[in-house]
C-alpha cells in the first residue's frame, strides 16, 4: 500500500466568511495525520463548520479540537466551545488521524461560518 501526501489545499477566501486549509502532518502504511486551519475573513465569526469529501475511502478514526461526524465519504467538523469565536482574520486549527488504503488524495475543505 502506497500513501501519497498531497500539498496544502484551501478553499477560496470568503470576505466576511471563513476559509479552511488542509495541512498533512505525517503518513504511514495504512494511515495519516492531518490538520485543518480555519481562518475568519474580514468579519468576526461565532463558530464554523468545515466539510470535505474523501476521494479514496479514507476514514477518520480520531480527532481533536472539533466534533466530527461522517456520512459516507463526507466529513463534517464543527468547532468546540473554546475555538469557535474568531476575530476578523483570526485563526484556529483542528486535527485528525485517518486510515487510508491506496492513494491518499488530499481533500478540498470548505468552511461555513456562524455569524
């Protein structure tokens, strides 16, 4: 099984919204660790929801600094009490460990703010 770590992928900046940037941390045979940076746009936000879809059957097995739910290949991560409120331009991050078999294509996360 070969795991390929892809470069940083970010959604398009949203004025007044938020962006999410995928950042691979490490990989090993059958799994990997990654983090996603969440950055507020030109206005403060009260919370955030980040979603992405896996292309190759990856599965999140553990996570931190967010709550994570999955439905098929779609993953939804939401802020926790201590990292949802961000000032304009403010940044936080959350991470996870996931399993993979074969090509580990990096997802393109999208961020939806709670204002």
